[in-house]
C-alpha cells in the first residue's frame, strides 16, 4: 500500500515538474517539438538522446509530456539528500559511470517489465556543441536485452537562443539493428543507435 502511494505521488510530482518545464521552455525559449506522434504510447519503450547540457532530461521530459520518462542519472547527483529525494520520487535512478553497474541494469529491466519508459544518454557525458561522444555499450546491452522499441531523440539547444528544438524519430525495432557479424556487436549497436539520433532533423 505504501509503495503504491509512493508511486502515485511520484507520478503526480513528475507530471507537475514536467509541465512546468514545458511551459518554461515554450514561453521563454519557443520550444518546438517535431515528431511527437512517433511515440508508441501504448507500450514500453526506450528513449535514447544526445547529451549536451545538464538540463537535457528536463527538455526531453517536457517534449514527451505527459508520458513519464525514467532517466538514469550519475550517482554523484544522489549524494545530496534533497536531490536524491526528488530524483527518486520522479522515478530517476542512479548509475555508476565508467564501469558496469549491475544494479542500474536490473532497475532498467524492471522499469521496462513494468511497462514504463526508460530514458538514456548513450554518450554518457555531456558533449560540446558540434562534438560527438562515443556511445557506451551499456546502453546497447539494455536495448538488446529488453527487446523493446527504441525512440531516438535529438535536442538542439541552439546555444540557449530561441527556439530550442526537439526532434523525435520513428521507433526502431530489433529488426532494424545492424545485421553484420562482428566481435564488437554491442559497440556497433550503440553507434548505430546514436547515428539515428544525430541524423534527426
């Protein structure tokens, strides 16, 4: 009963926060969203996006509102009690960077099993405008193991000038993944997914 109440409150808090960010970005930065009808709203899926700014999750969350996205976030952000409470309440969970994090993997699989939406930034760390980071294999491993569709999303901050643009691509299924055999299949898949993100316009 307590768990269900906690989840319900988390959903309410998330929707309020996401709506506030949506209103803020739309009002002050002319937020434009292209391809929102590509979202497969009746099934669990994974969002993968580029990563240029600390606030990327707020823009992606605003763009797909009212759908709730459960993001991975670096564990350092959870050291602050207030941040930890807020992140946990809205369904965000920690991940250890630079090494395999089995707990983060288990949580990711559980979110999908529960029919939820998972949000990931395969580049891991923020990239400067015009630069591209190497996609991490961990994201590809989660995508491959869950077997759900992947929705590529690209955020164009436009250097904080109007408008901020969000491009949402069509869902990608396992049948669309690279068929070639290689010793680094997860690496190939990770790069393939990020290529789909970078190609959105």
